[in-house]
C-alpha cells in the first residue's frame, strides 16, 4: 500500500515525506474499506483522490477523501491497480511450524526460543539449499522432532551426531566428547548442523530434495546412488519406516526413504495434542534446568 501511495503521489507531482507514507497508506486503506493495508491482492482496485492526497501530504492531519469513481467521471481521482505493486506473501512452512509447536509442547524448545530456532532453520535452508519443511521431517525421524537430548548411546542430538572418526560428532567439533552435544540447546545444536552440512557438502548437491537431505545425515556416501528404486548400502538396522514395505529385511531405496519420512511426519504431527498450560510450563522449566546444569 505504501508503494501505491508513493507511486500515485509521484504521478501527481506531490512530495510525500518519509514520515507520512504510513499515515497516508492507512488512510487510503480506511477509505477503501481495507481492514489490513498489508494485505492487498492482484486485481484489486484502490481509489486515490488527488486533491485530498495533496492536502494530507501537506498537512499530515487532514483526512484523505477517497471517492470510488473511475478516472473517466472524476479526473481528480486516480484508480490504482494492485497489479502495479504486487504484494509478495511471506512463505509458509507448515510442517516446520507444526514441528516447532510440537517441540515446545514436549519441552524440547523453550517457547521464548521458538522464533529464533525458526529463523535459524530458514537461514540454514537458504545456505545449504534445502526446504525448511524437509528439515523438520528429517528431525521428526531422527530425534522425535528436535529433541536436543535424543540419543541411542552412539548418536546424539537433533540430527543424531554419531561417535567415531569422520562421523557427525567429529565433524561438528565434538570428537573427544560426543555426549556433550546433549547439553546444548536446539538453537546451539543448529550451529553444529551448519558445520556438519558444510563438511559433507550438502549445498553442492542442491537444491537438495528430502532424500538427499536425509542421506546427508544418515550416510553421505549413499547420495551417489541417484536411481529412486536402487538398493542403498546403509550399514546397520534403521527405522522400519525407511525400508520398502516397512520391512527391515527388505531393501532401502531413495523412494522408500522419501515415503517413510513423509509417513512418519504425518503420523507424529497428527498425534500432537495441546497440553495444559501448567504441563507445558513444567516441561519448559525442566528443560531449562537441564541446560543450565
């Protein structure tokens, strides 16, 4: 809306000072019965009265009159189409958003840190060229959705940094004491994720699909197999979700990994129930005490 105000003012030779732009935009929205000036849409017509615009810009106190007439019947009235100033909606990442809500509910992330975690994941997604929702799906498999204390004795944290040389913990700088990762908050562990993804060259595979993102965590060498139905040589027994037919005796493929991650995410997020405020506060307090100690 501010862009349209500036455009119409310039077309009419009116000087609008920086401090007046927002007031003018709000007044135009009010006179056009637009409840939220931040939400305008392609094809929408917005009327501007030239004389009133001049008065408002000059005094910053006189109400702006907007007449809903066409330029053919009212020469002093300009009709601006939002097509001239498209509004870019903020991208939505529903799986990530719901995963973070679930993580707060479970006490994995303090409520006050949720926005910082969200922003950090978007930063990582931009740097390493993957979809934020895919990162959420991966963590739902690896750590029940960003549980910083998830561990199977050999692998630890939100993406399961594993022990051993040339493994995740070593890449993140925790070769000597991998279990120390469990004492870090989700936000701090995301810093380790950044180092790990840099080390395994994830952004060089980008834009990375869900399978490449997950294989970068599970077994980076397997990314070289690009056929969707070819058997992958992944050591050890993994979650049954990742195998064809959810049979750990069957083969694991890119296709089965993708299907398994999508299925797992749908089931875990579908089971999310809103806890009582008291229970949520207790979980957050317990998590905070653990980090401080």
